């Protein structure tokens, strides 16, 4: 049963598995329109989505819900070190509670980076007919040497540069946020991490978006989707864009997502009419 009060643009929170998670919603609530559920990147949070959730609600007419996962933003911290399968645990142990807490009826999971991986794991592992589509921005399905090198560089910037100070503006426990992500990815055992099998079980349309100059992953991640998926997939490769399409190419990203949502809405309407 939903325990979340949907208030357009107002800061709020939900409680899942005993942890308080900061949240925000835009547009119409579930029951009045489809809902886009947004899953942030490995160093992200509600605030770091900037104005993208609000613009997404305005462009699509859908409701949009975003929250900071445990350890991020103003949410409760998590125990460290994170297990190396933390994304799978987030998908299977936490995301179902989030969807239930907001009264999710049907819509789209939109994930960025780690969030995209979590969304893909969920959709490929859980038979949830409420999920009608996926938007995967800069997803990771396996590790790459170049990506791990960039993550090591982030560690140096955090330990010896100004990255810690920048992130501390957004995360109340910045060490919990950064170490939870960085230590897991740089653990030698993480090199074998691979969730490509989740693609084999996707049965909903997918929009995959990636920057052509993404420093954390090559286009091999997108090719993995194209080569393995059985459901329809649209791909947008954005030039002059690195790891954050919604920030570096916001207009093109918003347009691609809005078009994808409109197409799914037309399909939904046609199916209802036939029935």
C-alpha cells in the first residue's frame, strides 16, 4: 500500500527496509498517468538530477518520481563495504519496496549508469507487468579497463583533489556515498562483474542512450543490448557527450525520452482500445 504523499516538486521521503530515503515527485500521481521512476548514477542523488525530472514531467505529461538510494544525498547511510553484487541487491531487495511505497501502477524505469544497470536487472529478473519500458542512459553490463581507469582517477581526485568538497554539497555522508561506489568498483573481484544475462530476459521496449565520449564505458555496452535483446530497442548515441547525457546534451536527451514515452503511450492506448 502506498505511503508516499505525491506533492508536485516538494521534497519528501519514503521508508524502505527501515531506511529513510529522500524523494521528490513531479506531475500527476500514479493512477492519473503513467509514472517514470528515475534511478540515479553511482555518485548521484535527487539534487544531482538538477531540473531534468521536472522537465521530463512537463515534456511527457507523465508523473516522475526520483529518490536517493541508501548512502546517497540526504538518505540514510549504508553499511560499508558494499557487497560486489550491490546493484543486484538494490534491484531485488530495495526497488520493489520503492515501487510499492509510491503506489506505482504502470510506467517506465529510467536509470543512469549504476541506476540503468539496476533497472535492467530488475526488468530482467522480476515479472512485473507494471513496467512497460526502460530508458537506460550510459548503462553498465560488464567492466571495461577504460572505465576502471576512470574510476581510479576519480579516487585520486577524491583523495587528493577537490572532488570530495564538490560531492559534499549533495551528500550528507559524502564518504559513505563515494566509498560505497568507488571501493566496490575498484575491488579486484569486481573485474568479473557481468550482468549481461539480464538483457536476455527483457520483454519490454528499451531506449538506450549513451554519450559518444563516455569515459566510464564504451559503445560495447550498447552493442551488448543490441546483440542480446529480444524486445524492441532504440539507440541514441550523442556526440559531444560523455557520461551524463541529461546534463551534457539535455535537449536531445529530453527529446529522445519524450518521444519514447509518447510512443509507449500510443501503444498502451491502442491495446486498451482493442481490448
